[in-house]
């Protein structure tokens, strides 16, 4: 039986090779995962031209996945460093890489990613439009934007962020409602500016059916971009954000009707007490489509530490149903992240994702935590290190302040509660001096 996309195959009852691999990673049977993909509540981004891909499923009932953004800019254009970031990100457990390059030979770099990267690759085609055609923004046409999307699909990109929910009505709303931060989505701001300068409708909205055909042909998952996401907590859950979300719900239905896999992007900055409600609202409006969130960052005043503000919000979002976390680094709002920034961002996101998985009862999520409890009870340091999210850092901390007694640490020494309890329960003498 023939099929075009993973979504269509699942609805036809076909278990694809990609679905089998994804199910094994989730400790699920293929038939269990097939039902979720058929509903649209799980996507498996897997462009047929991405030959090296090791596919994963993205959905709220699966382990929460992590995306790493990278790419060159006009000020920092070291492609070798970006490929090293890819290697390290994959080694550290990232599930997807998004190329957000805004300068240079983007197609050559994108093809390198597809050739060498074993995890899903995503892009934002609107960035590439100006670079590809080398023309001012207002001289680009709707046909040009669609051509770039097709180019990315043909290269083998697994998912694309498209800002389809922004319309000319949004221009009126932004001007009338005086948002504190206006639009902070880079792609969304480009589409907004193009509409303002040309007087035309958003081509990603007006020609959405053509985009769906491109994505269906290559099984590219659409990630519906949230152009009106809040860029500060003052703008969270405002009219522009919510109205765009309603439109994204409609576009989700249209994508599914054409057998195209779809996920929906979510808020960037949001007070902690609003996160769960936003996750539930998205699940309702978008009928269970996987939610992909940037953070959310729960405060605006921590530049240099936004991997922490993001991890707090990411854990709350994952616990409430978010499926995919876009990592945030300490360089957020400040600079292009370097390799160390990337590592810090990945670790923070992994902690947030795992905390969310425990809270929502994902199958097997607590297994490692139980093993860590057993290792700590036994004062088995090597076992603790092997279970740790960052084994290298854990070993480094113990080594730089080595204790006099091997079965203790340098904080408690013989006052260690675990050591004392182990000895007392075994009937041994508890020596603390």
C-alpha cells in the first residue's frame, strides 16, 4: 500500500520503518505509537531525503524532546565551529538541530547538515529568502518565498517553521494594542515588514495550500510559527498571541486534511502561573498537535542566566503537556552562543524535559532517578556519575574537593547521613570523630 507521509501511513494502518525505530526509543509497541501518529498527536519528522536520520517521535505523551538552534550570522560565520556544535549537541542528546543561519552560503551548510547529522534538521525558510535571492525584502514575491520552502524540502529538511498565522489583521492589532515588545519573532518580523511595505497578504497564509503540497510531497513536518509570541512577560497571553493561536488551530486542521504532519510553536516569555493554562489552551484549540515551546522564560531580568529562566518555564510547560523544548543558552538576548553556551543550554533543557516527563508520568521516566537513589544509598560514586545528566561535571566537582574518607564527600565527612544510617541499620559502630 502506498503512502506519502508518516501521518498518512499511520492513518492507513501502516507501520513504517521510521515509526518502528521511534517506538523502540519510547518503550512502546509500534501499534501504540501508530495510533498516536494517526491522531496527529505525535509527529515523526523524517524527510525521505535525510538518509542518515535516526527518527524520533514528538508528542506530549512521549519523552520531551529538545531542539538546539545554531547557524552563522554576519558577525560570526565560522561554519566549522557550527558543525562542531552539531557534533557535540548530538553527542549530548539533542533530538533536533535548527539551522537559523542569516548569512553566507546557507544552502551548502544546510546540505552538510542533512548529509552528516543523524537527528532531525529544521529551518526557517523566510530567513533564507533574502539571502538566496540577494534582493531587498520588499522586492521579494510570494513565488520567491514558496520557492525557498521547496528548495529546503528538496534538500532534505525534516521540519520547517512557517509563520502562517500572521495576517494583515495582525498589523492593525499591533498598531492598536501597543504591545510593549511588539513582535520579537525574527521570521515573524520579516513577514510583518514585508506586508507593511508591499501592502500584500502574508504569502505563507495566502498560499498555504501550495505550501502543504510541497510538505506533503517530501514529508516535511510543518512547525506553525508563533510570530506573535510574547517577547516579555508583560505581553503574555494578550489578544495578538491568542488570536494567532486560534488561526494556527485552523491551519492545523487544514494540514491534517492534506496528510501533512504538523506541530505548533508556543510562547517565549510568560509568567510561571500562566504556563499550564496556555498549554491546555493550545491542546484544545489545536486538537492535541505537539506543542513546541521556546522556554517559556519566566522572567525578563536575567540576561546571562536565561538558560535557567527557560529551564524553569520549560519544566512547567513539559509537565503541562508541551512536547518539544527549544533550548535557550546563557547568551540569549546578548550574542551568538559559543560551544560552552550551547552545552549549558542543552543541560538546562535536558533537566527541564526530564522533570516534565516525571511529572506527566512518561513511561520509564523515573527509572534513572530510582537508580540514582540506589547508587547514593550505596555511596557508589561511579554509579552516580554514570547516571548523571552531566557525568563530566559531577566527576570534576568531586575530584576538586576530594574527601579524606572515600565513602563520604567533603561537605559532610563522617557526619554523612547516608553513611551513618547504613552503619546503624547494619548494626555497626557509627564513628563520627
